[in-house]
C-alpha cells in the first residue's frame, strides 16, 4: 500500500498484528490508532469483533506516523471476509 512503512523485524514499529478495528465502512485502508485494538490472535479478533457496532476483525500493519503527525495503522486484510 502506498505510504505504508514496511514491517521491521527488529523493532515494534510497523509490525503485522491482529486487531479489532472500529470503522464506519470497511472501504478505508488506514485507521487512526484510537480506532484499533491490538489483540494476540486471530481468534481473539473474531471473538471481540461486533459488526453491528462496526468493530471488525483484521490484520493491520503499524503503528506508523502519518504526514499529519498522527499514529495510524494500515489494513493488510479483513478477517473472515470473502475477497
């Protein structure tokens, strides 16, 4: 994805992680840090997801600092969604 900082195996910056993301629509490709709840496993993401409350299980990369100075996560993929 354009603008995404590649994962760094030697640090905690821009790591690929499981998460539950609060979004109005799943058409967005990046999310502010406050909308992302990092979890340990894909099962934890599925268990905490609640589509009716617009909380979706995902794999994300981040956090990264945006050009506006905000900490953001990038979507890698939605979990449990057909391509």
